[in-house]
C-alpha cells in the first residue's frame, strides 16, 4: 500500500517556471514547506514526499486570471504560463481518512502565492484505498428495484413552490404526483425545516399518503426528504423516515461536508440522494476551484447512491459537455478492474422538461439516469399529471427512435409541453 499513490491532476497558471511551481505544490501538500526545516531528513522525504509525475504546458496569457499579493510584492509580472500538472501522493500520508485525502489533494494549494490560477481537475484512487470506503447500498440497481423501474430513466420532480406550503399541502401535492405515476419526488434544497413545515411533521404527513398509495396500488414512490443538518439531526431525521416507511433522504453535500455525509452513511442504509447546491462557488471560474471529476470522486467515496450533475440545455451556466462528462463519470467504477459496485445514479435537473430527455440520453448513451423536472411537470399547462405523462411520452419517442415532433402529434400531453416549454 505504501508504494501506491493517489494521483491528482491540476490546471495551473503562473509567471514562474512551471517545474519550480509543481515542486512547490508537491512539497506544500506532503512533507515540505517554503524552506527546509529541522528533522526533514532525506529518509523522511523519500518516505513521505509527493512526486511530480507529469507536466504539460498549455500556452501563455498576458494577464493573470487571479491576483496574487505575493507576486505583486516581489514585482513578478507575466507572461503567465498555463499547464497541466500531475502529482502522486503516497497512500501512507493519507491512511484511510477521507478528509485528509481532500486536504492533501486540495488544502492550501488554492492559496499559494506562486500561482495566478489553480484548479483541481481529477483525483484517481487505487483499489487499496478505495476498499476502505463504503459503496452505495442501493445505487442504480437498488433504486430501480425499489421503484420497479427498468430499461428507462427514473422520472422525478421537485416540490414546488420551494417554500411556503404546510405539511398537509405538501402531502396533498405528493399524493397527486403519486397518482400521476411519478417515480421520485424530492424536497427543494432550500426547504429544510421551516417554521411552516417542520421536517418531522412533513415526513409524517407525506409518508401517510405514500404508504396509502403503496398499499392500494402495489407501486412505490421514492421521496427524498431534505434532512441536511448537523450529524445528530440528520441521523435522527433518517431514523424517522425509515420508521415511517420511507426509503430515501437528501443531503446538501457542500454544506454538510464529507465527514458528515460519511457519518450519515454509517448510520443508515436508506438511499442517500446527494445534492451539490453551492458547487458553482468552487467551480465556476475555469482557473480556480475543483472540477467535477475530482469533486465527484471525493463525494462518491462517502457511499452516496445518487449524485446531481445539473442538466443539459438547462437553466444553469454549466456547458453541456461538462454536464455530460459528469453524468458518464457516475456510471464508471472509481477503480479500474474493481469488483466493487460503486457506480451512482446521475441526477439531471435544472430547467428540465420532456424536450431535454433525448439529448440527455444521447450524451450519456445509457438509460441509467434520473431525470428531474420541477417546472417541467408542475408548470405543465394541463397540470402535474399531464406533466408526468409528457416525460413518459418523451422517453417513448426516444426509445422508439421517433422524432419528438412526430410522436407528439399523436400524444396530447407531449404536444402541450412542446408548445409551452419549447417556446420559453
């Protein structure tokens, strides 16, 4: 294990020699600092030092992407070289600690003065490390089994309005969606435990309707309650969801953090629906923060079952290519030749409606995805039931290879969606 490494890839920008900056990065995140210190023997460095594995220069810019007081103080100016740098970190430095892994591949690198841009692009973990972290107890296959949904996407929606409804009003909407044939319903990320709909009352009210539907029809619906909270609160809420017959909880990953999600995973076998709201704060600038592949690797190591990737042709800023890459990453094991089933269900959302299903399937080349339409269902001109039918019909068009406009000509709900959402 000690001879293996975690491999991290970075995009950097610097006015200094790239080889020098790469060495600084490796030292900063292993056994070094800005100068040699007492006790830093050659034997220690050989055992614990990170190694620069590869440098690929990508061109230059005349102006810096980000300011650096350190470079200004030293009166160092451009041009600014951009490069892809790959560094290997000894597993012995990490142990089996996920927060330590995140601190080592990220940590203070974003703050070092020698760079005017730094982005963690990818993280690759060897099987010897992967085996110490949980795999999703349900994941794709378990989600499909619970819902009886095979050979097609899982269709879902988000409770709208985001806030303002009472527990009973929320439960009534859930019942309507169940009757419409929806697979999955989730809380909006901003709805935690507001005064007008405390989480415990909302869970009980909603699950009463879901249980009644389940017992009457034999069909199940997965409801992801937003239990994001401190660790004790999340574990307590998850226990209540399970006691009420629920099967899924939702967590705002970035605000709870790696360690909290790990702790929740240890305490429950419920499906954990990972929502990445806030991710734009660490990713939107192309030369700062954490790229989707690195981000997803870290959170997949917590054992979550579903992971949001935003939506193709949606309302957010992410390029379609990035969204597609994020979705495909969810469907690939974290380690090559691994026997562990650690794939997760990619969740496409944000401004989605029936017209986006085809491009999503084409980008993913798989039907193993969750497709969430909030307004795409609840704002359908003929109501939520027709909104659900429009998604089902949109998939049928894709599945049969029929142009969506042609299919819609004989399917009213899909035609109404095309007429309404296709013009917005």
